[in-house]
C-alpha cells in the first residue's frame, strides 16, 4: 500500500513539474521585447494598417506613423470633421503594414 502511494506521488510530481516548466518557458518567451527595425524607417510616412478581426476599430486605418513601442503603434489620421486625431493600435492586432506612396 505504501509503494502505491509513493509511486502516485512521484508520478504526480513529475507531471506537475513538466507543466510548470512549460508555463515558465511561455512566460519568459512573452516577456521578450520585440524590436521592429522596419517600423523605425516608417516613422513620418503615410501607411495603411490591416488589423485582425478581433480588433474593434475600423478595419484598415490609414495615416502617418507617429511613434511606436513594444506594445502600441500611434497613427495620426483625420476624422470625418477633417481634424487630426491620434489613434493607438496594439501591435498584437496588426496583421500587415503597407506604405502608401503619395
């Protein structure tokens, strides 16, 4: 009876430790900063952004890239009243960025 209990504890420990290692690796991977060298070249240029369907804003915004960081992208665009506005888009929601030639 004691052997069965000991074997059960060992199996449970091994199973939990592998799951904990997987979670720890996933957390460390998500904490890595992403460097977007191509975005640095696009600051001040007119671009079009394609966002995924999870995003709740307009589907293909167009404007001037003002700045970005590891989470957000700031786009300057004009609203319906022809006034400048800044829009913030989460990088995780962006599928593609295209340069618009004037």
